[in-house]
C-alpha cells in the first residue's frame, strides 16, 4: 500500500463516518418534528372547554370592600389599596374633594396621635 493511498483511505473513512452521522441526525430530527406535529394542536382547533383549561384569570377586588377602622376607611383605601381620590369617591359615593379633605385630616390626627405616644 502506498502511503498516499493509506491517508486517502483514512480520509474517505472519516468522510463516510461524518456523512452517516449527519444522515442519522437528520433522520432523528425529521422523526422528532413528525411526532411533534402529530401531537400538537393549534389553539384555533381547541374547543372553548379545552381552551379554558390552559389559563387562569385572577379577579382581585372583584367586590369592592371598604374597611372601617375608627372611621379611617379613606386612609386605608388610599394607602393600602393604592386607590386614587377619584376611585375612592366613586366607591364611597362622595365628592372627590371631600375624600381629599378627610384623608388629609385623618393623617393629621394620626400624626398627632403618634407624636403623643412616641415619648410614653
């Protein structure tokens, strides 16, 4: 055997090996895509019942709750539920300016109360 033909044989063997690897990888990929295509269903093909199983809708504060703690319901709505004066006014059937006044006066009362208890 000639040295050049031995190197050529090794090169052809390696080429054949690489081609086989690529062929089997391609075959595996096509089979994988085929299996996925057989199992997957388009959203448009799902019934309403099956589609409803795929997601959940959270409904926070579906019913509006007002908390009364020493007549400080406006303060609680403003700071704990992060509601604007307009939203609080609609919720409590008040004028927006009344809500703003009550919130401010309640915070002033709370400040006086806290300042009085700090030193005791």
